[in-house]
C-alpha cells in the first residue's frame, strides 16, 4: 500500500491502523460502513443453534452472537468476475 500510494511505510501503517480502529468502533455500535467501490460492512445477529463437538461427537449448543457481514460493491464484483 505504501508503494502504490507513494507514502512512507510508517505513514501507510498509521492510515491502515486508523481505518481499522474506525471500523471496530462503528461495527461495535452496530453501524453500517459503506466503502464506495469496495462494498459495505454491517453486523447481523446469528441465532443460537445445535452443533457437535468434532472430536468427541457430543451435542453442544452454539450461543447466539453478532457477526460481520460484507457485501461487495459493484466495482469489486466486476473485478472478481474478470478472472
């Protein structure tokens, strides 16, 4: 990223860290983040469900939790489709 943006590595690292912190804060508050040309990030609630321990085979309950959902934008979908 530093080379592509013409930045020093230290400055590029600071920028990436700042974006990570902003995303963590917003996602923690349940906000949706839209990144034009890339896509959008949002949170969603997963329900509790039954599962199995792969080692012992014992039935377990997997608790409900929030997860991050990513929806790619048009430009990213088109770039991926060119492969």
